[in-house]
C-alpha cells in the first residue's frame, strides 16, 4: 500500500492526478429521452483510435510505390501473422468511422447542438467530417488494385471542374496529369501525415470545446424544463456514462471482428494503367450520392452546388439565428431531413441502377 501511495504521489506531482480525479467526479452528462445520441461522438473517437492503431501496424510492412504497394499488401495478407485480420479491421473500421461521423453530425444538427455558444464546436466537427471523407478517399488507392485505381481516376477528374484553378488542383492531387505511381505516393503522404496532423489538431480543439461547454440539451427538452414539465437530469460521466460508452465500443469491435473473420477484406487484382476501364465504375459509398447526382445535372453546376452546400453546412450556426435564440427552427430541420433522404436515395440509385 505504501508503494502504491508513493507511486500515486510521484505521478500526482507531475500530472496533477488530484484535480483530474475531481474533474472526473464532478463531470456530468445530461440525461433525457434523446441521450442515446451522445454516445455516437464517443464511438467516432473510438473508431478513429482503432484506425490509428491498425494503420500503424500496417505501416510496418506497407511500401508506397506503384511497383511494390500491391505486393506489400499481398504479403501482409498472406505471410504476416494475422495481417489479413489487421487489414480487414482497418478497412471495416474505416467505413464504420465515416458512417458514424455522418450519423453524429446529423444527430447534432437535428438536436440543434450547434446553437450559441457551441458554434466553434460545430465548425470543428463539420471540418472533421470532410477530413474523414478525405481519409477514405486517400486510403482507398493505397492497395493499388484495379478497382481503387479506376475509382480514383473518376474521383480526381471532378477537380478540373473547379473554376479557374481546376487544372492545378487536379495536378496537385495526382502529382501529374494522370493517376500514376506519383499519385499513390502523394495519397500515401496525405493519408499518413497531412490528414492525421490536421485531424489531430481539429479533434483536440473539438474535444476541448466539448469539455468546456458540456453536452447540448435539445431545445424541446429545454422548453419542457423551463415550463416545469420535466426535471433537469444528469448522470456522472465516470463511471456511468463511460461504462455505457465502453459497452458500445466493445459491441462495435465485436462486429468488426466478426465481419473481418467471416468476410476478410479482398485485395482484388493489381492496378494496370493500360487496362480499359469497365463500365459503371463507382467511387466509395460515401461519394456515390454525389457521383449519381452529376449524372443528371451539368457537372460544373453539381460540383459548384456541393461546394456551396458544404460551406453552408460548416457555417450553419451563423445562418440559423432562430435556434441561437432558443427557438425551434422547423425549416432547417425539414431541410436537414430532406438532405439525408436525398443522400440515401441517390446512394441506393447509384448501386441499384448504375447504368443510368
């Protein structure tokens, strides 16, 4: 016991464990009928950590060149002990991560969690959503298989539609005018250095603001509390809320392990830049609704429209002044629900009717 107390004192003098304990003891989380959505943010953080750990393990064997990338991934899957499992966990967790980030953003949107004084929390979260999509896009090419090569070709082609600087953006992304080994090396740099660095800074800021301001309570719940129709209930973050978080993380990891074991992530055939592209090549699932939209409208109009929509999404707290005054803005809710339905429907159309 004396050794334990001495060790505790040693750490306390250096990291201030006493105040950390006080913080954990006094930190609470609002409890109401919509509290389930609070756990989605923690799930995003957990899946991001899974991505980082498995990505580091894959880096030990991966070679980011057109001549060796495919073979190095093949080596990981066939020769490295449990390499196939680590790669499958990384791939499935990546898709779950992006899905949960979308879910988290729209749940915060519907609960008006972006209203004053949480504008910066919303902005950092919205930017993290775009970064998550960037992670998915850049990581998709790294195995250097034929499907990823063709999908990257399709995806980067849209860069030329950016007014005035489109050609420069295309060459910046590809490291030239075509998707080549230079593109692979550049995407590797984005995936393991540039994007993680930006994401770490944004994530740190996002978590700091969440800790400083606490969890937002929906406007409808606030009105019920102010009218005396409901009580303001809270639960301790530690251990009550964290325990539920850990249960959710365990279930998610169990699902990932199950999928990875039963349906290991396939590698496909090596990229061949001379091989003609098969019909109906599609980007990754989280870009399909955009890709499908651009089949029905002029591509420049579509790209410009998505850029405007993305900007409005980031700056949404400054547009919805009604919510900032504590009033429920039904118009923005309807627009948000319509956007979700649109994304889901066009994604389904993209897979069910690819020939259109």
